[in-house]
């Protein structure tokens, strides 16, 4: 797809696009990040170029700096081949001249033409991502999915080479087993090589089982910051999915499936109760719960329109009480 800027995309940011200022930044290795990571999976998919620029303007206008993408975004959209999201982000920050203000995270290993984590593939993929992102460095580079056909030593050594070359500042892992994560961290420490500082797990109020346990324990022991993806369970935790209600969304099938589970209905009721107490939106409550969990640095959430951003940006300013947290945690057990 073309990522050439339309007139609305290339113009200056619209004043007042930052309706809610984000709260204090957080450390992540050598980086400093906003408490919300803006998901770029919608750019070039459900958000066209002009709308993507507007969302990015609004996010940074409110003080956000942490943007998450991947070389595989958005290969899942009809007619796309991957790399669309990176290219839009690259065009946007070039037009705005604000690259030094941003923390850009991208991933390697899932793009069909760049599948896997061999040394040769990672080295080729990073250069292609740098070109699409129109930058000389990637702030945080994740392995998108672990590739157990490749030895940990090869993956970490290759990522260390990228750090030494200045192409990557920090490294992270997503979709990795506790065993392989621990092996990777041990190898980095033993050999004095670049070490994962970030972990991107599937984690939210209706999907806790994969992360809570050995994976989170390892993250805690080694000081890894977790950036949960699907933080709003494909939109279910926004509260807009109700029995008998149709939602116009490309992810409505995944989200609506939670309505069929007892856990989903319990969580929705708890979200409603806490949101009413604080006069807040359910999405804000769900993200604030995530942000309060051990090891979590910045939940990832995407917005396909500017109107969806305020509820996401408010996560750091919602004062959930111990009673609120207990209610949500028990409902989601």
C-alpha cells in the first residue's frame, strides 16, 4: 500500500488533540517511556494513513512517547504484505521532525518473508525495518515469536551485534516460554552480552494464565519490564460488547467471545462497578488494573480513531483503590 502523505497527514498537528495528559514516565533499561504504549497494529489496517497521523499526533500531543509496531504489521489486512505500520510511523515522524522525542519498538520474526530468528534473517530484517521506519536506530527490538529451531546463543549474539552496531538500543522478547527466556538471560549474563530488558506477554483481565506464574517470576527476578499486548482483550474490556449489541470492529468476533464465558461476564460486571465509582471508562479501568500489576511497565493499546485515545491515556491518572484492585482481581480469577 502507499504510505505517501495526504494533505491532512502531512500538515501540522491539530491544536487540542491531547485531551488527557499522560502521567510520569517510567524507566525501561536505558530508555524512558510513557505509561501507555500506543499499539501500531491498526496503522495501515483499520486506520488509514491520514487517521494514523492524527492518532499519533494526539498521542504525542498528550505526552506519550512509546510506540509499538512490528515488521509483520499489517500483513493480516487484505492486500497488505507487511511493513505498512512501520512505514506510516516513519513517514509521520519524518514529517513532524520529532524522532528524538520518541521510543519506537518494533519486532522481528513473524513477517512471512522474514520468518524466524536465524542470524541472517535478523540482520536482514533489522535493516528493512530501519528503512521503513526512516531512522538510524530502533529503541526497542523484540523477537516477535521465539524460534526454537535456533539456539539461544545465536539469537542473543546476533541481537548483541545490532546493539554494538548502534542499530538497536535495547532488546526484548515476546511470545517466549519461561524456559527459553531464562536460558536467554543466563546466556547474556554469562557471556556479557546484551540482555532482554522487556517482555511482551499476552495479558489482560480475562487472559491471566499465560503470564502469571513462571514467566512473571523470571521477569521480576531479572527486572524486565512487561508490556502486555491485547491489554483490552481485542476491545472486550472497553465495555462496549453487551448481549444483543453489534459492534463495528474488525476484532468483534474475538472480543464478543468473552461474553459467552462466566469469567468474562464477572469481569464486565466488576469493570462497570469500578468505572461507576470513579466516573471513568471501562477501558481506563482495565488498563489501570494492568498497570498496577507486578512487573508491568506500560500496557499496549491501540486506537483506530482519535476519539478512542482519551480513555487509554487516562490509565495513569486513575487512582484505583485496593478495594477496586481486589474486586477486579477476584472477578478475573
